[in-house]
C-alpha cells in the first residue's frame, strides 16, 4: 500500500515550518564572557597597544560574534574592531571607563563588567613609588593619605605634597600626600566593600572611589597575614552606609620580631 503524502509535505513547506515551530520553544544560550576584565596596567601616553579582548567571549551555540562598545569610551587614540581587538596609540592622559558587549547573529548578547584603563604622563609619581622615595630619604608618610578627584592626574598618582619637594627636614618628618582618585564619579548610596585580604593602599583607593571614608588603621602583628594586608574591617562588607562613613581597617604588620636570647649577660648596677 502506498503512503499518501500531500504535495505541501513533499515540497517541504509544511515539513520545514513544522520543525521551525518545534524549535521555536528551545531557548538559545546567549554569548558568554569567560573572564572578568577589571584594571589594566597603567599605559604611558605615546605608546601603542594591540590587545584581543574578543578571545574572552564565545557563543555556546557557535554563532559568530560582533564586539562593540556599549557604554563609555576607549582611551583617546584607540580603536575597537568587531572581533574585539583594541589597537592604536594612546594620545591623551586620563582614566577611561567602558563596557563592551558581544552580540551574536541570533540576537543574543552579553556585556563585560566596567573596564578601566588609565593613561599616564611619566611626569606623575605613583603613590607606592612616592612612599618608597620618602621612606628611603628618612621621612614618614602622614596617615591617613588624602584623596581628591582630578581630571588631569590619573588615579593612584600623587597630586601634591606638604612640605613641598626640596624642603629640608629632620629625620622622620611627616609628609602629607594628596592622591588622585581620577575623575569625579560621586556615589551617593555607597555600600561597604570587602577589603579583607587587600593590600592597605589598594583598600584605601577602593574606599575613596566608592565614597567610603577612612580612619587611621589599626596595625597588628600576624603570623598568617602578610605585611600591609588588611586583616579585618570595622563595618561588614555589603553594608549600605551614608556617603563618607568611615571604616577602620586592621592591617597586618607581619610576624612579630622575636627577642634573641640574652643568657650569660651580666646587667650592670646603675649608680
């Protein structure tokens, strides 16, 4: 007996539309960014870059991807290809923030976290380098270090100092440093971050960027936490606070020194 097949089945019309309807309910996986991209090492104006960020995005369905800037802007002089390659020559200093989006041909998309790139002029001094220079010269840095916003000095670099450079001073004279937090981006509803495990200077910078205040740290010896790493904080991570609310950090001084043996030494009588 011959099986009857209508013309529209044999010609593929009903068959194709049947399977299309069956597949319509199946959700397609959107693109995925395989790695979080946060801070890049500071770049120097006039240098070039060729960086493939597209390698961190893929489509589980195998669709071709197109990478573009969803918000913000790349550093001046840089360009982004549709494959996700950032290239060009840095032509202006400053801190630049942007978000990339990966779109596939089915309409799916995925965005990166907020990416920050800082371009510097070699005339600026990095905070860590300034501290090292003062320490080697016999001076001490006043705590807490002051932070200000700046549209000209990149985040993490010294804006000013007091006393100024060239001033004669006694050993251990305190020097006040004012450090840039980059362009103003005031957060009106700050939330305390998790600073435990961060280096103290990095924690200070994170707090300033998120409108969280600082106080003089509590220094404490620790045999398990490395020197200058935050051990604990006075307000728990995730707590909403008023702008400028101060969080006190307890910071490791490293392992406490051990007093050597003094047996056999005669202590003279004081007269």
